[in-house]
């Protein structure tokens, strides 16, 4: 079947990557996965196949291995563009192991850009994060909000990668056009419950910790502080359904294919709404009927008290708007957790 062309998806077996692969295929592209499976599982490929009724090609290589990358680009021939998800993303781990994060997150982007240049592949969507904003002075945050010194090596790697893309565009010597998508907080799973978040070990993030607590895998959830300057005292975040986030990547690829933008562009990808931790807990209980065992604990060091997106730019210039809300995100996260249990695939 004639497609719109090959899109290489690094980290394509990961949480957001796997959902992007499904949406790319549905949009008529031919996704080609690159993943070294250090933070993902082969079962994600089976889930993608079950949804698409088609096998998506996967190259099990490490993106910091430039020779292996060259081999993939050589084998695949004409490639329309790349979405670069592959990165480590645990904030706490990055504080303990900064070199691991700089080598992988920055090294993989540099290697990828070098190979893209060699093979004349000129369109890149980069997975960035609202963490580049640090603790914002104003809310909601716009793309013009000053990028502050990140409060973790993980966040710093995202800032460095954005700077690399900006410097490359400014050099005047590169034909690569990039779009950096600054994610807020991805949650939920594909409505089929065949792909979703697979945190290895104890989850760092709120929603998988909630679903594992409700499933009885974790004894209780600790709310990291209710003494913040927010309506109910708990932290506020912009929780975006992972399917909406995946669709934003297709919109970004389309924009690059149609040569519509500048050489480097940044977009906030969020809902534009903020919800507190306690609101998330109560909404989860409402939509799933599960009573959650939680306690109030002390603040988590490094936590941003409040952040949520101003989505004007992505709405007006990217033509992107989220369609799903917090309730769908939490219900799909629970359905996924139930499916993991039923298929004995929990990674605890
Ligand atoms: C959300 C809220 C916690 C766990 C990080 C990265 C970001 C992105 C998403 C990769 C906070 C509270 C959490 C718990 C809690 N990572 N919480 N109890 O920290 O906003 O963002 O993950 O792309 O770049 O910075 O997400 O889910 O860890 O926390 O009370 O057991 O839930 O305090 O307010 P965060 P999170």
C-alpha cells in the first residue's frame, strides 16, 4: 500500500513512542522503530501489531551508536523524517547518575543529527519537556516564558538538546528543520488497552503509582505535600492524554513535510488546564469506582509547585488541540493496569 513515506521513531517501543507509532500508521506514514529496549519491552511491539493488524519494523539498536544508526539509515533508504523520543527520563535517577543522562540524552541527539545530515534526512520532531521552564514566574507558561536553569540533569539535557537544535538552525549550514514539542504530563493509555505505560520498578510518576496502588501492587500513595500555595495545597500539573500527545507528533510531522515552519520551532503540548494531585486522586476514584489508599506526606525535593500550558501557539500555528480530558486519561490508565494484571505483564 502506498504510504506518505518512512518516519524513523527512536524510542518507538516506549510509552509515548508506541502511541505515536500507532497514530503515524493511522495517518498513512510508515513508522520504522529504533529502540534498545533498556526502558521498554518487546511486548509493546505485540500491542502495536494487535492494534494495527500490521507488523511495524523495529531495529533493536542504541541511538548513541552512530555506526548502528548509519546501518539503519542505509538499510531503510529514503526516510521522510525522524521523531526522536529515545532518552532516559527519571528526574531522581538523573540527579544520582548525571553522566548516564548526558551521554544518552545529549549523545543520542548529536549522533542522530550527524547521521541525518549524512543521509540528507531533513525533518526532525524532538521530544522536549515543560521541565525546561523550571519554576515559572507566570502561569500559564507560553513558549516565550524564559527557559530557566533546570532543576535536574534530566531537565538540563532537554535544555541542551533544544540549544543544539537552535544552534544548528542558526548556523545557516544545516538543511535540517526541527520542531521541539514541550510535553506537559502524559497520562493514560490507548483505548484498546493493548499499549500503555510500563514503568520498570517503582513508578516515579503520579498516575502509574495511583493505578498500581489501586491494583494492590503498592500499599499506598503518598501525596508529596499539601502545603503549597494552591487552592487545595497540592501541586498542580497539566495532564495530557497520551493519545492526544501522540497525535500532536503527527501534526508536527505533517507541518515539516509541508515545509510550513521556521527552521526551529517550539510548541507547548498540553491541555491548557491545571489539575491538583488531590483532584487527580478524587477524579480517579470517581471514574473507576476504586477507593484509593493515600496519605499526605512531605514535599518532594525539586518539585515545581504549579505548571500548566498556554496552548495558544500550538492551537493557532500548529492547529493542534487536545480532545481528551483528565477523566478519559485516568480511566484508560486504569483499564491498562487491569489488562496488565489479566495478561500477567506487570513489571514490579
Ligand atoms: C506529578 C505530581 C508530584 C508521585 C516529571 C518530569 C517531566 C516528565 C513527567 C518525563 C507532582 C505528585 C507524584 C507520587 C505525588 N517526565 N506525586 N506522589 O514531576 O510533574 O514531571 O514526570 O518526560 O519532565 O519532570 O511528574 O508524575 O512525577 O508528579 O504526590 O507518588 O504528582 O509531587 O506534583 P512531574 P510526576
